[in-house]
C-alpha cells in the first residue's frame, strides 16, 4: 500500500509538516533590503538586460494590419475569464483584452518583464515586493491605471476569482498603495518564492467599470481592459471579434514590440472537430493546430495544400511534455485502492491503440514532465532527492525511486493475456475476485462510468472500456455536451474522465490546485483525482521554496515520483512535436520561443499577415 495516496492520521500529517518545515527553513535566506529591478525570474536573474528592446522570438519589423481568422472547438457563454464560471468563457481575452502588471517571456522557464509595472523592488527572501506602475498605462477607455485599480483587482479576485487566485492571493499578509503608482505586498511568513511572480501576472481590472455585484455571474457585457484589443462583436457560442485599439498605450513597450500585429482577430467556434477542419480546408480559417494523427497522416491533400495556399509544419521546443490520461476520481469508493488503480492501468493497450488508431505517431507518456530535465523517468533518485523524500519513506515505490518504472507494454494484439493475468493477480491481492464474468469485491460488482466530451475521447474510452471488460469490469461511456461537461467537472460529478495536465518549465502554484489537499474538496479546482496526500503537499512546498535551479529540479523530480506512485491517472500518450497548418498569407518569426506550451497562443500573437 502506498501511504502517499491516503489521508493519514493527524499525527502523521503533523510529522510531515514538521520535517518539511525544517527543510524549508534551512533554504530560506535572511531578509535583506529590497533593490529595484527591471525583471523577476523564478530562479536566478532575468536573461535579458534592463535595456532590452524586444523578446528574442518577436519580430519588431512585422507589418501591422489585416484580419486573422482562427477556429476553436467548443462554445462560450461568458466574456469574464476570471470567475468560477470561466470554464465556458470565450478564449482569446487574456493577453489581448486583459493584461497583468508584468509580461512573461516564453523564452525562459518563468521570468517577467515590465508592462503596467515598469519596475519592481523585492528583497532576496521575497517577503516584500513593491510594483512601480508606468504613469503612461491606460485602460482601453483612456482612463489611467492606478494603484487603486490594482488593489481593487486583488480584493475582487481574492474573494470572487477562480480557486487558484483565491488560494494564492489569500497567502498575502497585506497590500498597500503609498501613492497612485506604487503597490506594495507584505508576504512575511508565506515561504512561497513564486508568489511575487503570481502577483505580477495578476490581471488589472478597471475599478470604475467592473460590476462587483455581478462579477460571479456569466456575462456577455463587453469588458474594458488594458490590452491591445477591444471586443467588437460577441455571438455566444459562435464568434468573437477582436479589434485593435489604435490607442493601445504599450504598443512600443519592449515586452510588446513585434506582437499583436493583426488589426482584427476573428475567432469562430465550432461544435465539433470535423466542421472546424472543413472550414479550414475551404479557406475560411487561416490557421489550425492539428491534434488528429489520422488527419495529419492522410487528410492534408486538399486543393489549397496542393496549389500552395496552405502549408504545414512539425515544430518542437524545449518545454516539458505534460501528461494526459484517464483520471480516477478517488473521491469515489470504487477507486480508493491504489492496487486497483494500477491494475486498471495495465489494461490500457497503448501499443494496439497507437498502431491501429493513431498511425503509430504517438509516444507513451511516462512522467508528468516528460522529455525534460524535470522528469524522474529513467533517472535513479539522487541523494538530494532521497533526503527530500526521507520524511515520507513510503510515498514512492522502489521501482519509481530507481527510475525504472514505465507504463506497461503490451504485445500489441489488443488481447494481451499476460497483461490481463498480471492485472488480475494484483486485484486478487487487493481482495477482488472474478465471479462468472464480473469482477467482484464484498459481493459487489466493480462498475463505473467514463465521462467524455467529444467523439475522439469517446472512441478512446470505448476501446479502454472493452479492455477492462476482459477482466470483468463493467464500464459505461457517457458523451455529454461542453456545458454539462464543464459543470460536472467543476463539481467532481464523474467517476473517470480524461484529464490534461499541461506542463511548464517552471511548475509552481498551479500544482496546489491540481494536487494539493486543500483543493480536493474545493469546487472548480483542477484536483480531478481528489488527491489528498501530505507527501504531495510537502513537495509542492519544497519546489515553491527552492532558491536555486538545482534545488528546484530536485524537488520537481521527487514530486513527479510521488505522483506516479499514486497511480491517480492512466497515462495516455503525446506527440513530441506540435503539428500546425496555416495559410501562406500569414507568417511567423523564424525563432521559436523555447518554453511556450503550446508554441503559439490561440490568436497567434507573434504572427502577421504578409500583405495586410
């Protein structure tokens, strides 16, 4: 039994906290006076100097003008991306309409540079942080951005924002505004070195134009932001049209130079992937990111491709590959036993699925930070990792500690008897028996539902359900619409679903919302599995407290091992490259961002139209 997957008794949890508190306190430096800086990196110093003129992956000579037409699958019924109902909010608003105090460079793991805040003061211990606002900063209606807007945004999002915002901002001891262009945060005692960066990317909302009373509601009221675009038209579930603000105050700011080159961005929504692809083939859209191996292998032979109006590319950068998989909702009694979860994972036949459904183009995912230095896979735990894991000796399985574990490999037949035998042996050790054609325990059959949101997920889930049926498990696959899917996800009203854990080169506070104990019962969090483990909590604290890159990598690898040992997810697969196709009338910089995931945002911030 792996104790990290179980809510331990109070005494055990207290011992974990005390042991890790000792480790983290040893990492903390003595507080020194804050010094002004032009940027802020999670570890070390910013790569760009104070007088930088652009981000390395932006082209300042990119022409401005023209319209970009992009398509997205799904729907929307709100223009507020910051409240609990933001799962159904329109995409393309953050960055284009709303912006934060500082701008993130996608060429570094997690480093921020000036935007609304032109400089920052922070002490080495990161117990106090002060942002100095640019006096030129304006909202799209021309009103100046002041420290009162920052205070207002902080208080509003802390009380009515998304769960991850509430948790992060709730750590702040106090916030003050000495003058109209200065905001100071007291972070004494927090012990979270990422928190200043989280505060720096907080969206700044206009105090004079935000409806506080209705902020928690879904709304189609056109918001006022400080970004380069305003909303020209919004048709719920169908279309969002963004129009460039000719008076955008930061158009020539170094962190914005070369970006936001289209005069208009027409975002069209499609109910299913097939209609979206047909619209692209017909020339109604300029760009698409391809996620279907079948389409990528066989369907890009339409007239626009043949005559050179459309091209396609397979691109790659250095960002870790995240993990997507069938998530066990451990709040449900059926999934409480980690041995059952591991056994069910053995029944996912990746080799057959990859060959027969995906043209052999995928790689099996074996880590939450695959294909990066943060991954524990293939690496025995270092002495530093073992010391970090010492307070929780049962949280990591021996083969995972040694880096030897891999997702099971089948014979590719689709009916691997040896794999089914191994799964049943593990289940037998946990007290399960096959009676007739049903897997049983304590007289009850093992039965559950997989919730899916589209036909692609449905096909994969049906295949997996068929494999589980071979060992007597009754699995139903339920396809629901997007709105119902989001509501059920937010309320954890599912047995199993496909979850996606996007990875960055700097995992941090978002891990609390994915795996932290406090988020397990918090509605709308992304803790889909319902994980509540003191070992996980302690390692999240360790990676947030790490001061050096070496300490950070050590903590993340140990964290990866604990998550893998919990068997919360049946890992699926990933493409090592990002597949894109686009009109030859639009172009991008040759230099790709090193750590962007995906490589380009949904509205192609660094692209331009060749003949606007």
